[in-house]
C-alpha cells in the first residue's frame, strides 16, 4: 500500500509540474526542494492543489512545511494520515 501511494504521488508530481522525467526516476527519499528535484514555492502550491484533488484531503496552510514536503516518503505518510483522519 505504501509503495502504491508513493508511486501515485510520483506520477502526480511529474504530471502536475510537467517535469521531463519519468515518475520511477524519482527517489522516494530524495529531497523534493533544493538539491533534490529543485522544486520551489510555486511548485509546492501546485502540489497542494494536486494532493487535495487526487486524494480528497484538505491541506491547511499551517501544515504545509518542509517536514511534509521533504520527500515522496514524507508526503505519502502525510496523505495516509490525512485520509485516515478524514474518514
């Protein structure tokens, strides 16, 4: 289940941000911002919208931070937690 969720998040990242890489090329534990994929704050906003639409969760402004958006792994953990809370 966790791997499936990570793969969906990778697909979402590539599709929403129009990256020219394949989802499977993203390392689940690599940083998304800075030295990793090199995403920026605009990308973060686009990801929030994508996560909300794709996974049916609400991401509050105060929850959007470096911890949650550190990597695909941390994003997957956050999505799973939010889905459980909102059931």
